[in-house]
DNA sequence: TCGATATCTTTATAATATTGGAAATATGGA
DNA sequence: TCCATATTTCCAATATTATAAAGATATCGA
C-alpha cells in the first residue's frame, strides 16, 4: 500500500461523521447500504452525507455500485488490514524479540 | 477503545509528517529515539517536530520519557491493534460467514 | 413520451481547524 | 555562566466542514 493511499484512508476515517458512516457500513456487511439508509441511520443531511461518502470512496475504503435509483455503498475490509500492515512495517529494525503488544510479532 | 480516542489516533496518523515520525519510531522499536534524532532522520525543524510529537503523544500512539537533557519517544504498538479492532467491531451484523478479506474472520 | 416523484450529487460559501516555522522561552549539564 | 536540547507562542497560509440550493439520473403512471 502506498503512503499516499494510507494517508488518504487515515484522513477519511479521522473524522467523526465518516467514522460513523464507515462503521455503519462495516456492520451492514458486504451487501452494503443505500445512501439514504445510511443517512436515516445517522440522521445526516443528504448533501453532508454525499460529501463524506465521496471522501470514503476516493480513499478506497468504500465501494459504490449503482442499482436502479439507489447507490449502494459497501466497505472494503481488506483496506483496513493493509492499513495496519503499513503502520507496523519494518518495525524494531527487524529484531524479532520486540514486544508489539497485542500483535504478537513483527 | 473509545471513539474519541480512535478519532484522535487516526487524526494523528493522517498527516504526512506525523506518519513519517511514527514509522521512524516503529522502526526504532521500544527503545525509542530522542526528538533530535527524529528531526535529524527526517530533516524537520525542531518547532515543527515538537508540534507533531505533541499531537502523537496526546493521541496515545507515542510515549515520552525524560532522560537527562533528552526526551525519548517510543511508539505504543498496542494502540495500533486496538485501532483495528475498533474499525471492524460488530461487523456484518454478527454473521460469521462474511468475507473480511485479509482479516479472515469477524 | 411526458411530467411527477424519488434518490443522490454537485456547487457555492461561510465558519472552523490545521499546518509550518520564526522567535522567544524553558531546562539540564559542564 | 554558557551551550545544547527541546518546547511554547504566535501568525499567516492552507485545508476541511456543514449545509442550502441547484443539478443529475432513474422509475413509474397516465
């Protein structure tokens, strides 16, 4: 994962409304949710929601598929994993005895 | 992990200079680095670095220990793990057959 | 096929927040 | 005291946010 991609994903999630939106999508699972359903769940004006969905989409954390008059958004779970991998890459100068807390190894 | 803590950690990492600083610390490992060493590694003015270290510290991603005239910064690896756990919590409405990409389960 | 309605996005703008870095300030050690 | 190390204060430049208003696009019924 590129550094700019990582920065973009982190920036996308580092905002309360977007973090809420992403978590609603995570809970909904791969089947996704229409924009309106997200807005209803979180009580967000449609223009505001659309702005944030665009950010999540362009960061690669969320996909969008058009279905009839709905746009269905769903999370890209693998992006979250890649994010973590980037953050802990090359840790501890390669020494394998270092303590990474809950991660266990490096 | 509280939502505000998560937001704070994400915001701390969603900035190129701070992401660079954090990664340098991750690579250095638990023994940590003095502010000056970080600044030298990344060629950052001291005032700028100090500002960003303060952000990383207050987000809980980085610890600081005073040793003589130096301040030694080190990463909190477990915080990264907790971040991930938060992002994928309660995914897919508890259905265990959902595909979480590289994470494997939910 | 035409307009009414539903769903969602784009544009524009004002309010707010973040960033980098010079200068001044603290703190520890010789 | 004087130097080395690091932080704090300040400010202008830049970026982000929320939302109203207007603009797309899709469906449906007459």
